[in-house]
């Protein structure tokens, strides 16, 4: 993939930025992901949403401290979850500004990005965090891969596409 050298900077001459689209993509991906986790574990094991949020905070605090923290650590976990989702969307947006294939093929490249995010989060980030290992339920794992592809990676890619097209209206026809 060659960098897209035709684009330099973050705004057009009108001063409009595509960042609001990237932020929206991160918020959408984060909302879809956390809803999936809450619905799955709520139906599968009767786990309340608060405990799901505390599980995210456990990556920073450890499991015992996160659960003992009550609603404060649940709020921290929810904030951390959206920080991570916004970071994922921002990274895609920044790289897509340089490599046009990322915004020109958002379904394919976003899906691959979502798959990469699943692998990175579950085999690198979570094991290295204070939470330790993640869930091993086979249905959860399979569905999580699908969710990362279609509900995280693709929204990040589509948001990047809209943001870049907003910044570069001349690219809409090419």
C-alpha cells in the first residue's frame, strides 16, 4: 500500500474537519460492542451491565479491586471502554488519510481491521492487563470475532471514509 501523497493536513480550504466523523465512528463502535457484551452475558449468565463495565476496569485495577469498587469502577470501566473505541477509530482515520485503500474499501478493510483488533485485544492487551485472561466460552469467542469485524471495524472504516470525503470533496468522483 502506497501512502496517499495528494493529501496533506487535516482540513480543506473551507476549514472543515473529518474528525467529527471519526469520533462518531468510535462512539458507534463502542456502543455496539458494549451492548453486545451486556446482552450476551445478561442472557447467558444473568450478569448485570454494571459487572460488564467493572470487567473493563479490571484491566487497569485487577478483578477484585474493580468489583469491590462498585458503581465508581463501573463508571471507570465504561469510560475506559469508550476511550479504547475512540482510539481505535482515531487510529483508523489517521492511517486511512495516508492509505486511500482503507477509505475506498471500507467494508473489506474495516472488516480486516476489526479482525486485527480482536486478535490484538484478546491475545495481547487483555493477557498483559491486570485482568489477566479473557472469557473462553466458545459461543462468546465466535460471536466476538463477528462483532469485531462488523460492529467495530466496519463502523470505524465507514466513519473514516465519510470524514475523509468531507475533508476532500474532490475525491467523491474518483
